[in-house]
């Protein structure tokens, strides 16, 4: 899987950390290994899958050190050929160390996932420790 952020907070907060299979992310460690954006109105994280699959669920590991409440108003979409299919919405706020599960409807097929913060009235950060995508060919 590959990953892209709408913006990158700094060199220690790359999109690739969201798909590095490390589910423990403490910012005091070096590097922090948290995928993290700058402040913006609708931050997003895109994850490209190797193939088109029926996505069953998406599990997001929130950061563990602090600021877990920032994870709110999160929308997950499955993408394919420029089309977005909703997988779920999480109003939050979450807490640090939370794992948030999004269950997609049957036949939600795609080759990518977009996680974005929506419905905010001011710029916000998007920061996640890890994203796991579960599906079948």
C-alpha cells in the first residue's frame, strides 16, 4: 500500500507511517511515526491498495500520546476510477489510544481509501498512527 497526505506536518510525520504496520506510535520516540497534516480546512489521507478489492472494514489507530480528540468528523470513502463510495462517518471526538472501526456495506469495491475530516469551521490537523484495510479480491 502507498499513502499520501493533503499536506505533511514535517519530515517526521510522513503519510507512509499510516501504512507501516506499526500500531504503537508515540510522538516522543524518534521518529514519531505518525502520519500528520498541517492545519487545513479539509485534511485527508489517501491510501492506495495494490488491487481492486471488496473492502469490508477500515480500522484506524488513533495517536497514543496526546491530542486524540482531534480525530472527529472523520469520513472514510472507498475509491475506484474517480468514484467515491462512503464507508462510514465518525463524529467523535475520539480519545488517545482509540481504535476506530468503519464497516463498509457489502460490495464496496475499490483500489483506494480516503480518510478526511469534514464539517469543520476552522482549520484542523489530521493525524493517525496506523490504518488497516480489510477486504477480499
